[in-house]
């Protein structure tokens, strides 16, 4: 019998036909989001959990109807920790004496060592309190100070945004060192999945950057800033969450492996409203982006290319974004669809992620239904340029995995 082909994972476009996607369905971690802790957990407000699950399910159904295979983080993590080595690997990295103190780390580790795989995944993502540990096991100053309903492991509601934690770039993945402490455990979960889950363990792909055992220093990066625009080019935003030193390190690794030929680095305004590049612009077709006009004229761009010496970067400063973007894409012009409405409406819809859409095929995107003016612009543009209308539904952020 012929040998089975080694599975591979590859992402070479923001707008190609989406075949497989990594999602996280809202669960315990969102039920534990409250007015008193939401700011620490990087949310502006608490979410209506039932509605969030309904909207997620509608989003997922929309993807399934287009033939997209859905992978769920919680399910993959539960399947991963069935393996003793995998469970030990992830617990060694998320339950530490440095974080919990010696007296508390021991009973927490014992709880996860003995729990069934589904419970392990639920509480790694949803968090665990002192009261949820076996009675009488939580001792020491940390447990006493936290209190019975206090979190030993805080919940991870940002697991919802799967694009950020790890991002696939051509033939490999970046295991992102997250900028915010509230999100750093997420990377360990995804790295464990990619290391040990049967779907990935025997697959052929590179690790471009990061990993929980590396020390990135101040080099942080999040996937919402990383756009694989095709033609061997990668566009990366630098703002609140992604630093220039991380972009340099990622570019060097990609160039060394001949995985990319050019990286465009874009400086974003240092404001909460422009947290990631995908809150400012995303691609909707090979020659078209949807973007917020309020900052386009102020975006500084640098072009990174490999030098003649191994590891050398040639960095060229540009006056705008679209000149080097057009050159990298090898097209005559990039069409820009701006956020819909007048200035007030555009600012409001940019805040509501009107520019953050997910392309499931060229010219076919999933968008948040609340951004009426921007979605109307997208539909009109789609009807003029393609027989396939732009899809519109309320959804959550997602990242292509293959």
C-alpha cells in the first residue's frame, strides 16, 4: 500500500477560499466576565453570553454552509491532554510556583492531574477558583488572600479571538508572545495542540517565532496585526500589541527559510481604538481593502527585505502605505473601500470593527451586522465587481488554520 501523505498546513492569502478555520465557542470564561473584572481581562464591558453563543453559532453555520471545516479550541485541547505527556507539558507551563506560590500550586496541579480531559480544558480556559478545588486543599497566603470565590487561574475570555494567539504565515505558524499578561496563557494552550494533537503532531509546518519556552523580552506580536497578503509578502501592523523588534525577528526567520520575500511594517496610532491592524483595514479581494479613512493618511510604512548577507535586513522607509502595498502585490492599484457613513458614522463603525471582516473567498466576506453603513458599501461594491454578493452576518474573530 502507498504511504499516507504527510499533512501540511499553509496560508498564502487573506482572501483565498477558506477551507479550515480555528474557532472558540463562548463558554465558562465569558460567564465569569463581570463589571469588576472585565477591564483586567481586556474587555470594555460584559457580554450577553447567551446572545454571544447564538451569534457564534450563526457565524459557524455560515462557514459550514460554504464548506469550511471548523476546528474548536476547547475540543482540540481536551483531545490533546488525553495524552499524559501533553497534559504534563501544558500544566508545567501554566501552573507554576512563581505564579501561584508553592502552597497553592500543589493542589491546583493535583486537581488538573486527576481531572478528566474535558474538565481540564474547561478550567484551563474558563479559570478556576479556590472553592472549586477539593475542600481543604488550598492553603497558604495566596489562597487566603484570594478568597474562596477568587480566581486561582483567571478566565481567558479572549480565547474567542483565535487569530491573535497564533497566526499561520505561508508554511508555518507564529506562536505569539502576547503583549498583555491576561492573554499569555492562551499561547501555551495552542502550542500544546500544535505539538501533541494528532491532527498537527505528524504534520509538516515550521514555527516562525515565539513559543512559551522562549524569552521574547519586549518582542510581542499578535495575529490581528499580521496579514498574509500573498505574492510572498506579509503586512504587519505595529501598535499597542506588536513591537518593531518582533517584526524584525519574524521577518528574519521568514527570509532565512525563503518563506517570504518582503515584509511591510505599518505604524498604527497608539490608541485603544486601533489595537490591531485588522481594526483599521482588512483585505476583501486580491486588489481591494476596506479601511478606516481617519488614519490612512498618517500610516508610516517600512519595507523589510533580505540583504545580501544571511540574517541581514534592508529597511526602507516609505511615505505612505499603499505605494509599497501595491508594489508588493504586483498590481496597478489597490482599491480602497472606506468605512461607511459620514465622519461620525465612520468613527463609530470603526470602533465596532466595521473594517474587521473575514474573507471566505475573494469578494465574499463575513462582517458584523451592526455596521450597517460599511456593510452597505461592501454589498454595493460586490454587486458592481462580482456576481457573488458579500456575505453579512454577526461573527467573532477567527484565523485560517489551513
